[in-house]
């Protein structure tokens, strides 16, 4: 499986434009948040990413911030 590869986005997103650039339903989205934060990006997009893994509808951990928080703690990023 390929590694997540978000790309920096030099654009201010409006609520209506988010769905064009983001894949919140990806199991690896938290990893991309970490990549973007570590790189100091203010925004990123998922459009060129080949590492998309959809979250099953019956996944009980479908809260993005819960997944992101657990990812950060697991990877020692909880400063």
C-alpha cells in the first residue's frame, strides 16, 4: 500500500469547497494531518493521493478528531 502523500494547498477553503480537496472518509486522513502539521502547511489537499482507504460505514471510530488524536498519541506527537 502506498504511503499517504498529501500536497500543500495555497488556498483558503470555503465550506462549499472542502469536499473538492479533502477526503475525510479516509482511514489515513489523520496521517495526512500529521504530515501537513510537521511540514508547517496551513492547508493541504488529497487530490493526488493514491493511499486512500475508505472507512467502513460500520466503523465505530468514525470520529475524525478521535482517530487523529489516537494517531498523534500513538506516534509520539502529543506535545
